[in-house]
C-alpha cells in the first residue's frame, strides 16, 4: 500500500490537511486510532474571529454575544453586537470534517493504531481485524494529538502540557462564564459553556502548577458553589500540548496538538488545529493561499506560552493578574478578542 501523504490522526488538524491535499489531486490516507471520527474531550467553544462563520449551522448549538468573566473580587461583563463565541458539538464537527475530506477524495480509516514508523513507511494495526498493514509514503503528517507517535519518532520532547477536565451535565443554562480563581484553578480557569441540551462545566490549567487530580478536586468544589454537583457525573480529561518546537521536519510534519499549537493560556485548540492543518496541506500540495493566519498563530501561541509562565510564578501574582485582566475588560482597556488564538 502506498500514498503520497499519510496523516496520523483524524481530528480537525488531520482532516483539514487531508481535505486540502485531496482537493488538489494528492492521494492521501488518514489513519485514526479511535473507532470513529469526531469524539474528543472538549468544551466545544468556537470563537467568532476564528471559525464560527466557516462551519454549517446544524453543528452550531448556541451563540453568545455576552461573556461573563469572574474573579475572586470582580465580575466583568463583555457585550458585543456580534457573537463572541459559539458552542458546537465536537463530535458533529469531526464527522462533518470527515465527510468533507472523504468527498474531496481522501481515504479515511478508523480503528487503526500506528505501531511502527520509519522514514518512508509505517505499520499500523487494524484493531477491528487484528491484522497489521504496511504503508509506504512520501510525506507523513503527525496530527495525532498531545501524545503523538510521530512526535515521539522525531524525538521531540514535550514538557509544556496543560490538562483540561470536562463534565457534560444534562441541564439548561443561558450564560457563558469564565472563572479565574486561583484557590480552585491555580493559574488556569473554570468554565460554564451552555450547549443545546447540556452544559459543559470544566477547568483548564498548566499541569506543572496544578496536577490533574488537584484540578479535579478544585473543579468539583468550585462547581458546588455554582449549584452543580459534579460528583454525580462522569469526568473526562485530556492533556493539551502547548510545547511548540516547529512543524517542518524533512518529510514529516506536525500539526495541531501534536506540534503544540494549542494555547497554553486558555487550552484553545480547534482553531490552531485547523489553521495549521490547512497550512501544511497547502505546503505539500504546492499551492498558494492566505498564510497570514498561520504565521500569526505561531506568534500568538508563543505569547500565550510566555503569559502562562508569568502567571505560574506564584499564587499572589496569579491573583493580581486575574484582577487586572477583569478590570481591563470592564473598563474597555482590553478587548476580549485579544485573548483568543483566532483574533485577527
């Protein structure tokens, strides 16, 4: 079996890359470890300046022109004429992107675990049949998440990781909330993101300053103050790689979380995944396009990583910075969009 490009991972990064390649006549194979395309631990927030206007309406669940940011001392209410963030079903988004990639001509295979990588070939295990298959390739794109097998093959370390914990609670809510409270989340934050028939309640933080178990305990305690008993529900967690060290490694490339494109400050990953996947697709297909979003993504990712490092120095500084951000939002000195990876 031989393909010009093999993509490890069928998330937003891999599928957006596959679509661009297939549309431009490149034969491409996408190998996804999970049994179906789409599911992932995710709060499901899509920014207006990033992706809202590029996805079909049936995937979108709720739009929010108002954002509520809470600290220990303040409540900043940010109101815009246009929606700032919308919530989407992460699974529906993935399935939609998979359909687009398939329509374009890409070959997608689920339940396929990559077990060995060489410079121009790999071996994967079909988890449904138990059979191993070899695939030769000209180029390999690692879009296989924060525990990327391609990144490990390239011997690129991953030291900077965030952890996100999410509960999907069957309940209705109308307001999108962000909570900066270092008593519960360290230099991270907690969120309440309403969906159509449920609410995403979760927390994100740098795992160096807030280990996963401690973050979970803080999240449960904080949620109780907001009227949610998370101990009655099932938690899902995911590590988020923001240790960006490049994307081009000869005939191998890294996109999305595999490259560390996610925001270390907020954990935002869908927008960086799609932008980096499309950019790599254009590079491999040798086609021109608007690359300013990719180059800005790289700059903003580094800024967010530095900001996270600053906030993690001590608890007092973390609290002071949280209050400063809330005050700047309240007084209009800071635009909420400046906190987004997709800000243009």
